[in-house]
C-alpha cells in the first residue's frame, strides 16, 4: 500500500512537471537576436583611416573590431543589409538562403548595400527558386534604391523579391514576431525608422542612427515596458548634435524611458552603432558604460528575447 502511494505521488509530481514544461513550451516563444555588426558607416577600424582609435582597435582586436550595423533574428529575419554581409555569412557560418524578410531602418549606404542585394537574382545563385523568396520592408527611398540597383544590374526585379513600404507606427506581423517602425530623428530627407520588436516573451527597442528620440516615439512607447533597449551611440562618449546620439544622450534617453514607465531597473540598456570618430574602442567604452548600467554591443552578441 505504501509503495503504491509513493508511486502515485511520484506519478503526480512527474505529470505536474511535464505539464508545466508543456505550458512553457506552448505559451512561450523565445527569439535569438544576433548583432552581426555594431559599427557606424565607416566600420571600426574605418576603411580609410589611421586615427588613434582605429589603430588601437586594430591592435587590440576581438570585440574592438566592428563591422557595419545589422542584426539577424531567429535565422530568417534581417534588419538592414550592409556591404559586410558576405563577411558575416563567412564569419558566423550563416545560411542566407533561410532569410525570408529584411526590414530596413533607412537608406544610408552603411545600412543598405543595394548592389549587394542584386546577388539574390537567379543569375548569381544556384538556390532553389521555387520558394516564396524574400519580402523587403523599407521606406520609399529604400525601395526605390533597390529597384534602381536591380534595373542597373539585371534589368528588372523578376526574382521573388516582394517590396513593402513601411508606415511609421503601423505593426508588421511576421509569424510570432511583431515589428513596429517608430520615428527617428536622423535624416529629414527620408522617413528613418527604429524598430520595436515584440514576442510573447519580451520587447526590444532596436535603434541605430536615431538621434534623440522624437516625442511621437516616446508617446507611442507609453504603456509598454521594454526588456531591452539598444540605442544609437555613434558619437561614443562625445555629446552628439542632430541626427545621432553619443553616450550623454543615451543616458538622457534611459532616464526619460524610466520616468515614463517604459523601462525599469530590470531593463537591459545597450549602446550600439559606434563610429571611430567617437574615439572610443570597445575596451575604452565598456567600463564607462557599465558604470551607468549600460553594456556595449559587440559583433556576434546575442540576446534571447
Ligand atoms: Zn548607420
Ligand atoms: Zn579612425
Ligand atoms: Zn544613417
């Protein structure tokens, strides 16, 4: 009788654990967010530069070496497509055939290498072209530049690419992941975006080339608690003016997000998109950042959302 009772208790405990794990598995959706590159336009070290910051980055190596900013979500969604994408494919052993969506922040050439995207055309690829191809989201200028590049290179875009124009503050649902392009103050000649990225489990604000966030973006984020905030830190420790941020502006942004309840002391703050003109390498910056509750992004850094 005692043995039977023990067996019953064991069975109930096992069932309960099993049920809990099943619920977590069904309810939760975790996403891997990988920073492929974390530099501003010129790269770090910059292509044509031998300044002190570039020399120190090159000598130190490791996380001090930064490629142009881009991110990969769950192996099939890219944010931006810089000229370093081939290097990232090799460095991280990426299978870019799996890419189904590319979301662009804006058209600047460190984020959109339109000529490189032409290599998706079947002239240049032996992939199976019977699938659904790639859907590209971007502002009007992004989509026009891609069309122009294809027209120049292959004559037309007859190659399973679907172009969708984004609308600021309007959600884009891609399976379990929701993207909302939010306003950035970066280049008045086009509608630059940063992205709110949401899964069932967490929320990430991903920003590069944002400048201090506009009031419309702060207002949209009221009522949303962010788990991760990744901010433009193009100018390093130097205070920025206009369409970029430096670390002083990152601190102001953090304070305002906390004040309005969009972040708290459990939110992870990340400084991202570094220019050599900001004069700080990863090694220089990471100590400064940690003292104020930030971490510095690095190429290959991963977040589980
Ligand atoms: Zn940039
Ligand atoms: Zn330099
Ligand atoms: Zn830019």
